[in-house]
C-alpha cells in the first residue's frame, strides 16, 4: 500500500510520501488524486471539509471519506449546530445566537444568570479549538467577549457568537463511523481541554485523552444512541445531507442526562490517537466500507483494556507559540513497549535533527491492560523527551473520578 499525505509533516514523512499541496487548494488536490489514481482519500482537518472538498472530489468521481459541505456545517458553524439540535429535539445547553456587538447586552440582561453565574461563550466559526471560553462569572464573560472581538480567533470566526448556560457533569467524547445509513461506535474517550493541571487555564485543542471502561457505561451509551445519535443521523437524512464519514460527539453527562456540547465532523485530536491504537480491524477496510455504503456488513474489533495520550506542547501554547526548538530523545521514546509517539507539529533541521513546528508537537500514546498501566507507559516515555519550553499535563486520566467539568 502506498500512502500520500498533503502537505504532511516530518513525522508522517517516515511512513508516507508528503505532497506539497496546501489543504485549501482543492483543485490541485483533486488533480493529484486523479493523476495518481488514488484509490481512497481520507480528509483529516475540518477546514477543507467546511470548504466542500468532499463535494469537489465526488464531482470528479474520486472516492473520498468525509461529510459533504452541507453536513460539515455541524462543525463549521456552532450556531447552525445548535439550531439543528433544537429542531430535532437533541438535548443540549440552553443558548442564544447573536452578533458580537449584541452579545454584551445579552450577558448583562441576566438571561444567563446573575453576575456570579458561569456562562459559556463560543465563536460561531472554526477556531482551531480556541474559540470557546468558559467564564466563571459575568466579568470573566465580558472579558472573553472583548478577547473574541479583538480577533484572537480570527475576525470571521467571531462575527457571530453562541452564548450558552454552563453545564456541570462529566465530559465524554464519543466517535462513530457512519456511511449515511448505518453507524459503528468507537470506544468512548475523555479529553482534557484545559492547558493546566486540575483543569485550569485556557481551553486548547486538547492536552491529553484516555479510553477506559469507566468513561461510559452501557446504560448511558444506549441512552446517547437513542437520544442523540439516532436523532442526529435521522435529522441529517431529513435535511438532505446523509452523514458519511466520522462523526464526533462532545458530550456532557449531567444529572438530567446527556447533553451535546459540540459536533465535530472528523477525527479529533488527541482522541484519535487514544482510540485508533486500540483498533484491530484494518482502518482502510472500514473507510472503504463507508464509501461503498456497506458498513453494516463489516465487523469492527477493538483490543481490550485502556489507552492514553499525553500531548507535549511548545512554550506559549495555546497563545503565541515558540517554534524551532530542538527535540531530544525521540529515538529513545519510540523504543518503549506499548508506546506510539505521534507527530503533530515537527520538522527537520539542516542536520536532520527534529524541531518543533507548532503548538501541540507530539502525542505520546500507549495501550495497557488498565488505565494506570497505559498512563505509566506514556509518562515513562515522556521522561526521555525534552526541548526548551516543553510543557504537558501530568494529571491526564487522573481526574476521572472527580465527576465535574464545565462545557467547552
């Protein structure tokens, strides 16, 4: 099997041929897939899905896995997603959608509680996981609003905002394969969004993740299928965009039941790392079954036990990030049993040394018979890694019994 990646990075270049085409250049990507007789294309990031790359490839008769541009609005617009949930009776937090200039009046009106009440503010558009602010009180909410207005996540993403009540409970990420007719669940995961230990500091794209039997019990999983997954997929079909690809549910398990925090329409990072290291079935075969709408006939198997992923980030992340630091210890870390080191943002220097090339740099991932073992394997491998300014959370998976979190 030949694997190509556009544009790729230094890490994936170890197993794939990197093609220097930008993810937004749909015409060039389609032309390359056609000229190279690519049998199957898988879309990773959200931006090309929102821009309609699946529609473009399908118009050219090219096999591709991912939702259409219409279906991708479930992630591309938080306002669209919230209205979709409301129309189809899918449980979610109470909310208002407003232009940025009117959000302050809504916050001050008391509609979402008094000055001491927590509230969540979200940029409507894509913001690379940085457009959600969980404010502990009104003053913090107004400060977050001003930050969004300043363009911290891009002017386009924050033209419209979603204001939500804050929910309490346990956060769960539940991903599935869907071919438009049928779906297959993946192991439930729990992400750690805040940059600091004990869930402190600003939200990030994710600082670590676990899969474990304690994340989601069978009764709650079945309730999520009934109250969230089936209505979502039926709603997509009714709206004329049957969902094909990877659907990601960000959920809060509250005292009143599951509530949807967000949809993603692709594999999420770092959930993907923690989930796929447990996959026994050939991923390419699963993706092919989605394209051919025969998911129902495919048995998908997973290893028993648990897994964990710990993200190593650059100094400054998630704000202004330093890049170009020399990474030491990758060769040693890769040799640890049960461990896979995934590269999120690496490059090669003039002497072929490994360098940091972004905010979240590596995802150190491991499987184990139980969660404690998986975590110990991760942190043991991390002890071999170092670069100037490297930081990571040392409590991934350790808050699993705390039982509280705020929606983000």
